[in-house]
């Protein structure tokens, strides 16, 4: 990327050669106590971790790995038939301590910087807004970031992410939960697969499906994260799957 945005270079030794077309943008939080801690991890070759861009809570941008190379940010991951998404993605880390007692919203200035960067990347690589994802989307059994306090709706209003409007639905009766079996569960799994998540195609509400539902809620229905499919969650899955 030509220097269309102001950034500092803090280059990481943790990268490999890219052979695949860039298709996805993956948003993370650092999960560290400080920005310096995150930078030190990325610059430590023994950590085997990196990203392409890091944005501080004050909106300062750091280039960690050149976009022409593969950064090591996604790990074991899956979306819409693609596995190990490092090879065809750009990783953006947001300075945030992450889940726990001090998990906090992402600052306005940080989000402004992210929006500017996303706009450049989406235009440069012709990335679909449906392919701007959170780490928990592509690794629901391992990751929670960027989490329920990340404002996907804000990005969607600027055409920088996919987040359909939430329809009013007061039908909160529990339909399916962990341990249930039903042909309807299989149909729901097929909708989640259409969105991009990795699910089996059987009738079982297993622990993996619970984690996928939690990841879906964290992304598309953040006020309710319990891994249970009630009427509201079911309706949201249908709405999101329509244009996924």
C-alpha cells in the first residue's frame, strides 16, 4: 500500500510468502495489557504471531507485515470452504485488552482509523463486504475477538462490512439447545454453512454448533450470547443467510 495513510513501521519477522489472492480481511483484538506488549509479541520471532496492521486505541496505525506477504494471525480457521485463512487474508489487530474484567468498547478514534484503512483495502483488493470478518467467525471454537463490543453495524452503515438490519422479533421461545436432535437443526446448520461457518450436516445440536451459534450471536446479535437458538436467533440466521 502506498502511504495514503500515516503509519509507523514495526516490521515483524513472522511472515511467509504469499501465493494466493487476497480475499478476506480478518479483524482481531490484541488481547494484551498494552500496545507495547502487542508490538513486542509481533516482533519476537519465537512468538510465531503477526498481523499486517495494528491500530492503537488512539487511532495510530502500525505496519507489522507487508500486505504482499502472509501474516500469521488467523491460525486454524475456516470460512465458506476456505481453510487456513492466513494465506488469502489481511489481518488487522485492534489494541484492546479483550474479554475479561477490563474488556471495553473500541474508541471512536480507533474506529475512525479502522474505517479509513478498510476503505483503502476493500478498494485495493476488491474485497466483498461479506468477507470482512472477525476472528471468532472463522475460528468459533477457539476465539472470541473482536467480540460483542465491536460495532459491526457502524461499519455496515459505511458499506465496510455485512450486517443486515435487525428486525423486531419478540418471539424468544427456545427452539433448540445443546443435546437436541431434529431435522430442523440440520436445516439451520445449512443456513449457517451458507453464511460461511463450518458445521456438520447432521441433525445433532452438538458442542461445535453451540460455539458456532455463540460466534454468530457475538457478530450479528451481540446483546444475547448463550449458544441457544430461540425465535429471535432463528429469525436472525435466516435474515443473515439471505445475502451471505
